[in-house]
C-alpha cells in the first residue's frame, strides 16, 4: 500500500508531482477501482498517491459551440444528473446511471472509469459511439487522443506514467440524432456488465442515414459493430429489426467466464442491440433514467465543494467529524473506514465486504453519501464527515432512526447504519419520495436478512414525518 499522500493545490502542481514518474506514483480521485486494486495486491509498486479530488477545475461540464467538454473529475452521478449530458449525450448519462450504486457514483469519476480500461466499464461504450477524445497532460505539454486509439488491450492504455487525463470532449448530439445505452447484467444494480451496447442513429425522417453501434464486454476493448452499422444504414427505423440480432452477434468476439459463455454473450448482444434500436424507434430511449436521478448528495443545487487544502498528508489528519473538529492519527490504516472505526471509535460504521458492494460502511463525506471502505484515510484532511453517530438531534433520534424502530425495520441490525445514512441523504434530496425512488436510493445497501419491505416502509414513513 502507499506510503506518501499528496494533495496538489493546482493542476500544474499535480502534473509536477507526476514528472519523472516510473510507475510508483498514481493519481487518485474517486479511488473506487484503485483502492480495490491496491488492497488485492494488484498495484504493489505504488508508494505515492496524488489526490486530485479537490481540483474544481477538473469537475466542470461545459458546452462550447457544438462540443461537450467533461472534466476528468466529474463523477458518474454528476453525469447522470446533468441536464446538458441528458440533452446532448443521453447514452453517456444512461451509462453513468448504470455504474455501481449512488455511493459509488458519488466518488467514481469518468476519467477513472476510462483509465481503468476494463472492456466491461460502462461509460467507455457510449464514448466510443460519440467518437470522443481524451485530453492527456503532463509537464511536457498536452495531447488529444481519440478514444479509439487510447486502448491497446484489456486494461491497457497508451497513457504515459507522467500523464494525467484532464478532460474528455465530443460533439454534442444533434436534433436529428437519437441514441441510447443498454446494460445487460446479472442483477439490477451493483453488477458488472455481462455486455453493454450503445446505439446512436442519425435520422432523416424515418430513414437511418448513419448508425454508430458500440459493444462492451464482448472483446478485449470496446468495439464498433461494423456489420450492424452497415446493415442499419439506409433502413427505415420502422422496419422489422429481427435480422439485426444475427448480424450484431457476428460482430461480437466474447470470451466465456463466470457471468456467461461466449455463445450466450454473442447471442444476447444481438438481442440487446435490436432492443436499443426499437427503443429509439418507440421514443423510449431514455428508458430507466429518471427525470431527476437520485444522487444522495443532498438538496438539489448543493455544491458540496470540499474544503480546499493542499500539501503532503503526514500522520495527523484534521477533519470535522459529526460537527466537531477532530484530530486523527493515520497510523498504519489505509481506508477512511478503518481510521474512523479504530482511531475515532465510531463503531457504528460497519464493514460487510470491504469492496464497496454492501453499503454497511456508508458515511457522508463533504455532503455526499460514500462507501468509506473505498476512500483513502487521508482524504479526510479538512473534510466534513458525518457518521451514524452524528445524525441524532441531541437526545432526540433522527426521524429515520425512530421510523426504523417503529416499523420493525431493524433486524440483525448490521446493515441498519448504512441504510439510514443513505436514507438521510435521500430525504434531504427528495421530499416524500415514492417507493421506486426509495428503491433507487438504497441500491447500494444490502440486507442479508432480506427484509427490504419494512426498510422501504420505514423510509417512506420518515419522509412523511419530516417537515422541511
């Protein structure tokens, strides 16, 4: 694991920290992939982390002429909720919404997803369809790399050790273009893609003038379904699309693994591609993306900007924890979860998986719900942190805590703190949420007792009781 942790004050300072890097220094922002890779011993050579999560210049989405520019630090929740992305790059918004859970989407960034380079990573597929390019910078200068040239194999890119992805840009979809993204996985949330498909059609009335069809998790890198694109060109979108299944399946080059055989993946790829085209035909391309996606980042409009601190983080970490200035000793711990439990003795934070899958370790970091097991301890420097111990109002329980008692939603109790921390943010964000919204909000929280009905009822009753 790492020994040194640096928080740069500017992009130039971050690039200088990477200057001369031979592989022992790694950039971290969300850390949802990198933390796991280091924990599993896949990144043994890393001894220094450069934390760019506080660089606000990397967290902007802009529309310049006909080009959309997405900063490298933009999170998946920011992408999914952005009206700009929903209007001009809907397949990317859909893909971002399908990543992990709300807590993961509050930390995971678009650049992190791209640099990890797994062919099953969701946001790469629509960016291929959008013909995006990555801006990669170092102290030597900057270069723009077409995304189709960025990958050389599974989890392999041409990014140099001293380079940092600073932005992603692509042309905004025009009014005559429609697109969508479909992820096929073994469960509805918190699942790696068995395969995914992005489709963007350029239409002249009912006629498809051009098609971009890209496939994820069916080849070593994201690929264009060239035969499917050629077959669609010139077709009427109202025509039967049954033949598209076999044609798209021929473009796929999948492997077989625990999530599905190669033959199964190839067949389903064609089926999903056909469904995507039919969804565009039927005006259903938005599909599962809500008008106002749940982010668990507080009230709409909240910036939740972290306090701007910079420098090397040594052994002592100062943060505001549950409203009190707290000095913590980092010691030999590496995750924020470990430090809060072992040093601050906040044992309401539970560990169920240590991999960001169960939500038992959910806390609020700078106003957003996150999985503390995937946050480096040093990220707490200067941060605002709230744990389950800090949500009561003096001697009075939070309405959610009381509702969980009243409705019998506490079973074995192990998952309860995580559910409550997610629900607190939900009720800040949405007044009196309906059941479907509640289900979306708790997709990152697992209950081993399988008692979701009472949990949902408790959250619903608490929403009715809270006076905003």
